[in-house]
C-alpha cells in the first residue's frame, strides 16, 4: 500500500509547526486545539520529514502499513 502519515493526537501540544511547514498535509483543528492530517497519503516527503523533526513531542509518524 505505501506509507501514510499520522499524528498521535494524545501527544500533540498544538504548536502548529507542522501546519506552518506543510499546510498541504497538516491543518490546525481549532476545536481540538491540535494539528490533524488532512492528506494522509502524504505529499512532499522532505517537507513531512522536516515537520517530524521540528515537532517538539515527536507525535508525527509514518504508517508503513
């Protein structure tokens, strides 16, 4: 199937760094006050990797399923 990206919302602190880096893949859920994935199949992998590295709680992951 390929890999998809997801956020462990239990760990997300809502810093929005992923949203700023990859707005095509992530957006901020104002109701939950956390980021969410809007394009699970991913996009620019370099951008997603940068978002993963910038995440203070390391809550962004690849699902290799």
